[in-house]
C-alpha cells in the first residue's frame, strides 16, 4: 500500500508543499492529508524530505498488523 501511495502522492505533494517547505513551517497547517487517511509533513531541515504517516482513524481501522 505504501509504495503505491508513494508513487501516486509524492508528485502532487511535492508541488503542493514546496511553498511550505521553503518557509520552514512546522505546524499542523503544514500537514497534507490524502483521502485514504495518510498524512505527509515536510521536515524543517530539508525541503526534499518528508515524514509520512497514517491517521488514528486509519490505524484503528487497520488493526494490528502481524
């Protein structure tokens, strides 16, 4: 799931987050959410690096992975 997410989301995220990363914002407003309950947050130190995660809702829906 994550590899297909990476391929499909990163080009759009790079474009949408470029102004945020350039300003070095690190707040809730700098998070980008997908319709599938993943989020992407730019890092403060490198505009080409981001942290990817899933929302609490998605974690509850997925359950425990073995």
